[in-house]
C-alpha cells in the first residue's frame, strides 16, 4: 500500500508527502532524517492520510494536494478522523 500524508509541524505549517511505509516515514520525520523542511519544525504530527494501490497514484495525489490552498488542505484535514 502507498500513502499520501499531511503533517502539522510545530510552527503550524503543513507538510505533504507520500510513502509506502507510513509508520517508518513518520519516525524518520520526527527523528529529523526525512526532510529538510520538517527537520527544523519538529515535532510533526500526522493529521491526514490516504491509501493508494500504486506509487504513481499516490504521487499524483500528492501533487494535487500540494497545489491546494492552505484553507483547502485544512478542510481535508477537518473531514477525516482516524
């Protein structure tokens, strides 16, 4: 399974990415080894994710989410519970 996810960083900013191992990727973000962006904004909290069958579908969805406004991203987050 592949995942598209959003993290809320310590400064309130949102980070969007994709992975095929969500738990491992979250640990990497919070250890400071996953992304330059999140490294300086720790801790990062998982606030949204979607499951996709293929890597290509997850990457496409990530691309679309990254083009949403902050308000649109917050609406996605508000409509999800896990």
